[in-house]
């Protein structure tokens, strides 16, 4: 079905990846160190996950907790290593101290990605001006997704923003797909789906035992069935 919603699940390792795929995930966001909200995984982990599952894998590019780019040279090197290992989809997003997009860092990293598709992640939810950020990033090659809760505090507070942005899909800067994530719950889905939103991202919701436990296939399947139902 062409209107099947995308379900993206955070994976930390091969075990997570296999369980997420078995539960019906369409795509993985591969990270390490969720205590720091998700950092760049090793090339070895990526290669193992890539070999274990046939679904798309978006790889986080982030060196430290927070939304500052940090050592952009190191990130560019990591991006090139991952590209060489076969990674072809990525996740990134950096703000400067004032809460504007760090265009220098983003543009350097995007240049290293050489046309690969990528998600600008929840840094948009911390930006001082979401609309301005979208305009500033609009012409960057490969940007096809914004991961957003609509609010820094999560989907509960962000729904009005998500519904507004979903209605602007043909305006400049609003063409990338909205991937809803950040405190997302199953009970949010009917309203978001009714508004035409068609991509959803879960992390903790796929892990009944918390971040120290693995992705649970049954938990992922509950989301898949809710989206398909």
C-alpha cells in the first residue's frame, strides 16, 4: 500500500536491528550511547547491522551530547569512514549558541555525504526560529526528513506545530518528510495520521525494559499494527 506509514526504530546493535525489523520497522536510526542522547556508532557496528538486516539504516553523526557541532573535522572523518563502509543515509543537526542552525558545520558534513539522504534531527525543536531554520536549510542536497516532536518538551506539547507544518507541505522549506518522534505514544497516532502525517520514530517505546534492555519485537509490532490499522 502506497500510504503505508514509515516506522523508524532506534537501534544500538545487531540484536536491536533484527528485533526491530522482525516487528515491522521500515528503517533504523543507528546510534550509540543513549545516555548522551545518541552518538555516532562505530563503523564495525554499522557494518554488522547492515549485514544483518535488509532495511534502510540512517546513521547518527554526532560527537557529543547537546546540539553544538563540536569537532567538525572528526565528524567529517567519521562520515567518510561510514560512507566507505557502505552507509548511505544519515542523521545530523547542529545549532549555534543563539539557537540558529550552524550552517558552517552542517554544510561541511553534508559535503562529505556527497548526495546521501539525511534527516535533520530534533535540533529543530530547540531552534529559536523553526521557519527560518527550514528556509536556511532548504537548498542543502540530500535533506529529505525532519525528525521533530513539534516542541522541545515532546509530542504532547508539539501537536499544534506538527499539524501546522504538515499542512504546509508544498511551501518552500516544508517539502522534507515530517518524521514524528520524541515522547510519541500510541494514543497520539490517530490524530497525527488523520492530519496526513506518515512517518514515526520510536526509541524508548520499543524497549519495555528501558534503554538497558533490547528492542522488543512485540513492542515494535504493536506500533506497526497501530499504524497499519
